[in-house]
C-alpha cells in the first residue's frame, strides 16, 4: 500500500511539473479591441396621443422586460423638492380600487414584479415577466399609471417614510457633499442644482399637491414604453393601444436649458471630528455625443473611472488613504460634468489633494503609454458590450440615446469611436477641461484639521470660497 501511494504521489508531482513547464513556455495572448456592437432588431411606433413604444427583439428565454418612462422626475419638482418621489411612492399604494398586495400578487403570478422609481427626469415603471403574460402586464401597469387611488388613509405614513429617508440622507456626508456640489455647478435657479429638501419642508406637503403634480406631469405624450425580450409584436402593440390609446396627451415637456458654472469655486462644510473627508471635485465637460465626449470617456476611465485607474492605484492601493475613490461623467439635458469623489482619512486629506492634482497634471502634460491607453479602450468597449447583453442593459442604452437626441447609429458606432481615440487626445482633453480655474470643489470634513492646508494649495489660490446660504 505504501509503495502504491508513493507511485501515485510521484506521478502527480511529474504531472504538476510538466504542466508548470508548459505554462512557463506559453505566452498570454494579447487582448484585442472589443468587437463592434450590433443593435438587435428595434422598432418604434407612436400612437395618435403622442405615446411612443419601442420593441427590441432579444434573447432566447421566454421573458419580456417592460420599462415605461414618464417625463415626471425631480427636474419638475419646482419649489416642492422631492415631490416626484412622494407621488411615485403614493402610486404604489393601490390603483383602480385594487390593493398594493393584490397588485403584487398579480405580478408574482406572471413570474415577475412591478418596480416604481424616480430619477432626475423620469418616473419609471418596470416589470420583467414571462412572455405569455406580456399583454396582461401592460394592462396592469397602465392601471397603476392611469388610475392611482392616492388613498388618504396611507398618505401620512408614506410622507413620514419619505421624510425619514431625507433625514437619514442629511446625516451622511455623501449626500450633503453632493447637494452642495450640484448647487455650485447649477445654482439654486435651476432644478439641476436642487439638493435635499430643507429641514421641515416636507412636513407641509399635502395629498392635494401630490394629485396636482400627477395631473400636470403624467400623460401619453410624455411617455415612452420599452419592451425587450421574446414576445409577439402584434399582441404587445394591441395591448399598448388598448391600455394607453385613449390616454390624454398631457402637458408638453419643458426642461429649462442649463450651463454648469465653472470655477474656481470651493465650498467647505464642517463636520467636527469626522474620521474621513468627503470630497466632490469636478468641472463642466463637453456634452454626450460631441466629438470630445469620446476622448473624455477614455480619459475618465484612465484617470479615476476604473478600478485600475491612476487615482485609484495611487490613493487606495499605494497609499491606503481611501477605500473607494472614483470618477465619472454625468450627462444632463444639454450639458455634462466630470466628478472625482472620495472619502479620505482626515489626517491624509491634504496629502491626498497633492496626489490628485499631481495625477491630473501628469496626464495633462504626458500622453499615456500605449499599453495603458489600449487597456482602457478595450475595457470600455468590453463593458459596453457586456452591458448590452441583457434586456435591461439594452433598454437603458436606448433610453439614453432617445433622451439626448443622439443619432440612430450612435450605439452601433460607440465602440469604434472609443477605439479611435488617440493617446494624444486623452492628454489633450485632460489639459483642456481639467484646469484648476474651471474646477468646482466641495469638501465635507473636520475643517480644524484640514482647512489651512487646503487653502494653501496653489491650485486654489484664486478660488472663491463660497459660504453656506444663511
């Protein structure tokens, strides 16, 4: 038995040695650019009342993903901040005389559920059900959208839940920093500069205001339905016409134009004793779909928008000053802005800013090496392909394309346009847009520990330090 065991061990060792030798002789193949994206068959119809519906044939599973967007998001709140959220929450409290529990059970019986959410521009209603129940799901979503009960008996509870959410948000440095940041960028005069509701503001909200917001902002011409998966086109179109065909068009959409302000603007918010400093640092950049937007996308990924980005490696991996730094580009109607955000250990805040400005300047002065830039272009293209490998991802891309009025071939050309961005262009857009005199900065932290050091930075020498409104 001992001899047999030794033979087995010897054979295993030989196999491992052989496989190791083969692995050492092998070379890892180069990662090529992501393949071009091909948009699945897509058709859009428009009803007489202005409602649009887009059908996307995709996948093999017998499922259908339905997303309905109504232009009734926070940009339309007016002086009643977060009214859109309150309206959506009340719409989940029953419709057409049917209880929320009954509605939930109906969607569960179709193999899915119903989700209601609110974004900056839209209220959205979504469900992912078995294909055979697609027409029924359309009918039931239409009931929720067109016949909300807005029960008086539930209003106080729902309102208090929303107030509690806002109270929690106000206790956290992230939402506070973001509120101040968008306020600096867009100002109080535009909805994009809107932050959290003021303390006590929501206490006065009434159910009549909820109904008034609904009446003003819900209607067929403000609605776009997206359906992706495996489904019968004729049946789904018939269901849409039956459920929404007689809905009134509603009021026209009016989103005021906005141009984000450039800096240098700085807002310091004291959080005595805070163990971390929360920052939002950004600048206005070229809007989506413009020539510079593609180069900015690659620049963002390389500088701070990916896990292997320069700022992430520097601040997290090398120095260990922050856990999850990151950057991104936010697209609004007609404008866009780039933001770097991080939560940095208080005692290393000033050092971290030295590294942040250094990394930006290095990229501005030197085009990135080919292997680094190639890796980022490939990563962006690959992520784009993966995002579009699901019905939800495809719908999100089409929503983005339609909202920003991008060309019909935008999605199919996207990967190619990213691959065409040169290394020199990456450096050039960093130099053009990421200038200290254009930057907007919000810092939330223990100012007794960090303020003097921040004010001493030469990049902030000409900055206007904006105080909080009284």
